[in-house]
C-alpha cells in the first residue's frame, strides 16, 4: 500500500550523489549481484518512478519552465503524461515481455529438444539524454532499462540544468540508488563515462555527438541505440482539409518552440496550395498565441543564447524566400516568433541542417513527384508528414521515400503511441524504443537449447558423427 511504501522510504537513509567512476562500479556490481533481475524489484522501481512523476508535477514543471519557458500544460502533455504512459505499459505487460519464448524446433532437432528464447537484461547500461524534452527523453529509456532488469547510469543534458538537478534529486529519493544513478555534467563528464565498458549505451541527441558515442562504444564492442534527428519534411497536398492541416502543422512546429526532434522541419507544396494554406496557417498560429506570441504564456523560448544565435544566423543568412509570418526576435528574452519563410531556394542555408527551432521554410514544388525527388535528395529523416485525403498519393509517398516514422494527416502524434516503435533510419538513428521496444532495447535474447540424452534421438542423429557414410546421405 502507499502507506507502507512511505514508511519504507522514511526508513531509507538518503543516498549521496556519486562520482562517475564510483557510479559505474556501483551499477556494475549491483547488476552482477542479481539485485535488479527479479520482476518484483523491476515492478516496484517502475511504480516508484510513476509516483515520482505523480507527486512532483509542480517541481518538475517549475524546472522545465526555467529551462525552456515550457508552460505547465506542455510539461504535462509532452513530458509527464507520455512518461507515465510508458510506465503503465511496462507494468501492464512486464510478465508477458519477460517470459521465456518457446519456439518449435526444426527437423534437425525434433527429437528430445526444447528451444526457447530467454529475455535476459543486457547488464549495466548508460543513458545519455538531451535538453529539449529533458524528462520524457530520460524517463522513456529508463523505463526500458528497469523493465529489462538492467542497471543504468543516467547522464541528463547540461543544457537543461534545472531539469537535470531536479531529476538527480528525485531519482535519489524514489529509486534504488545502487541501480539507477544520475551523473550530471557536460562533454568532459560524458567523455569520462564513455571510457568505461558498458553493456548497452542509449543516446538521444544530435548526429555529430552520436559519432563520438559510436566511436567510444566500438572500443568495447558495446551495443547502441541512437535516437537522433534530421530534417523532417511535411507535404501538403491540394486534396486535404487545409484548415485542419494548418492547425496540425502550427501545433507540430510551435510545440516547445519548434525544439522537437520530429517537428516538421520544412513544408513542400505547390504555389496554388500555398495561396490557400498560408492564410490558414497564420490564422491557426494567431488562434493559438494571439497576434504577439511573445506575450502568450503558452509559447516557449529558445533554450539558450548559443541556440538563439544559431537560429537567427540561419534566418539572416537565408538568401532566398520571404518571411510571410512572424520574423520578430528578441535576444534578451530568447524569443523567436513562429516564423514562416515562403518560396525558399532548395540550396538555401535554411535547407542545410535540422532547424530545431520555430522557423519553417516552404519549398515550392511542381507536383508530388518533384516533392518525392527532393525528399530523396536529402538524408533519411526521423519523421515524414503527408497531408492528403488521396490514399493513392499517400501510398505513393510511403512506397517511394524512407524515414524513421511517418504520419499521414498529423504531426508528432506517433511519438505518443507506445504500440509503434520510435526510432530513425541511417543518419536519423539506429534502433527504436517505446512500449515493448524499450524493453527489447535493453534485453539480450538468449537462444537456449535443451537436449535430452535419449538413445533414440542419439541414433537418429548418428549421421553427424565420423566416419561418414556418404551412401546414406540424402540432400
Ligand atoms: P545536447 O546538447 O543536450 O546533447 C545530448 C547529450 O550529449 C547531452 O547529454 C550532452 O551532455 C552530451 N554531449 C555533449 N557533448 C558531448 C561530447 N563531446 N561527448 C559526449 N557527449 C556529449 O542535445 P542536442 O544534441 O542539442 O539535442 C538536439 C538533437 O537531438 C537534435 O538533433 C534532435 O533532433 C535530436 N533529438 C532526437 C530525439 C529522438 O528521440 N530521436 C529526441 C530529442 C532530440
């Protein structure tokens, strides 16, 4: 009961933060001791994580407001609820996910053989998370690690320091500190952590650092999950409900001020569609944030000055196109209005790297083939969006492009769907998670064959022993 748990928690002596070397050793020893393997332990830790979220909404919301000026509403629907959903899913299905999976042996092993796949925890793991959804992108992978029976050292992003601090304090209070340990710090501390031998590394962040992570992992042949980003396109077809499409694009690009790995990075549409779409997009944005979004309590800010400089530079260096919505900036407030740049040149600065902020370029295309060709000329993205009521067109896009995930007629919503694996392809990532896939990411599927020593089976398989009698061999 809750009362019992509170009693137990009161009795526990508060654990102290650990140094990186000690943390690695603690995690490894705890795993070796078998402490994290029992399902009862895993379930209890998941329940504790759920309580942590449930009992500290205000504290977490305050930290996210300080880091990103994230509104309480966005924190709840974009960080707390999805994290709780991941936990609920794991608690509901843990027995089923963790149980041995029996498979039917083939002809060769038919007599006296059992074949099964044991779901074993990978071991002591490292989770490195980014700043944009500091809570969800830390807790999501952690749910997988706990459910699978692993220990984890967690390295939150230094770019969201308030969230990192709150998480380290709360994890110490709610979770078993021998198994789940937060180490705070930036590149230097992460480099130190990466020198150690891990059984799995789960990294979320940009592709350049992913290369550093991969190189470090290669030294120990450590398995990796890489959750990266990229330029996710959105195609607006003429056969669509323009008003709803505009609202859903406005939501996907303004949520967390565009600092979302699956935010629509750029739009593709014909000039004719643009004539109708642009007023609808303006109306949708005004409906959400008024005529001056800087005054809206619901609109977030760019995370820091470095990112503000990066975004305003790319906007200023943009040689083509015309700002048709927004464009206002205020460095003191780290504010960039939701900004739409129309008729952008395909080779422009805005089309080089992932924007990761509230700037939305529009590329004019001649038709759907032109849009597909352009998408295929670029790296495979993390998400791809198509707004159309023409099923044939949607299928054509699906069949002739690649991306981590794809949504027809919406943005972002696939991230909240635990039944769908979430991950990239090529430069947008490696591996996936959410729901059962999170459990799988931290699990080793150990093939197990159990043979009996029945003389009948032995006689039937005598063909494998030398001296060989080729006259009896049938192919
Ligand atoms: P970030 O700057 O917080 O970096 C991510 C992590 O890498 C941090 O914990 C940081 O401390 C660590 N790090 C920084 N420098 C390092 C170094 N030299 N060596 C080792 N580790 C180092 O976050 P970011 O990279 O700016 O995050 C934004 C990117 O992440 C975007 O590209 C976005 O698309 C992507 N992203 C992807 C997902 C996803 O789920 N696929 C989610 C969010 C963000």
